[in-house]
C-alpha cells in the first residue's frame, strides 16, 4: 500500500507542476502542431528526465529544510518570509511572452534544456517535498523512493502527452490560462506561507 501511495504521490505532484503553461509545455505544443507528434514526445521525454532529477534534488534539499525546521523555530519565520516573498513576486509579475521557437535545440536536448532553466519547477519540488516530510506523509525508503520517482516521471509524461495529442484544443484555451498562470502559482505559494505561519502561532 505504501508503494502504491508513493507512486501516486509522485504522479500527483508532477501533474500539478506540469499543467501550468511554461517553456516545456509550449515547446511540446509548438512541435506537435508545426513539426510532428514524434518530435514533441522526444522533447517530453527529455523534460521528464530533468523532472526526475529535480525530484531527487528536492528530496535531499527538502530533508535538509525539514531538519532545520525541527531544530530551529526561527527558521519557520524565515521559511514564511521566503514563501510569501516568492509568492508575491509571482502574483505581481507580468507574464512573459515566452516563445519556444527562439531555441535552436531539438528533440531530447531541447526538452532537457527547457526544463533545466525552469527554476520555478525545482522550487515547487523543494517546497512540496519539505511539506511531505514535515507532515510525515511518506517515508523515503529505497522502494518508496523508486516508486515515487517512477510516479513523477509518469505524471510528467501523461500531461505532456496530452499537450502533444490535444494541441489544437489546448491552444484555443491558451490565452485564458496564460494570463493567470503566474497568479495561480503566486496564490499557492502565499497560501503555503500562511499555513506555515499558522503552524508557528498555534502549534
């Protein structure tokens, strides 16, 4: 049961961070519409490899953050300030006109590079893993870790595959999502910061 939960948790987190429009999503869309679905899936596979790497990095970073939170209550306030500041930054930030066509890379390499430069994705994973550890939702044994990473990779591929195969339908809804994605991310981070300060006050 723990193994199934680990897989589903990894999948859910990857789906959550992949659904909002970003460089990888837009590149998969563009390639599916202008080149081929096969090319878009190569980009998706490259991005998925980086997603799994981000999850691994976040597990180590999240563990360090979790230990700090336990050993030093003042770090709770620092964590709140960081989360709130980053959330406010995203909320107020104007959406960039991201145009993946300016990148000359192709295939797997393009997917790897575009996901590597998506710093907000790594930030999401670090925060998410920190919460998983602090709430003791999962113990990262070797078996759980493997299933968690498999779930993360599967979730990433599922969403990017949908972007590839439903390109025309998704692009018709693009403007509405694109206009609000930064505010959505900002709202989530601000909400997490509020939860953090509530824990400080009442726990």
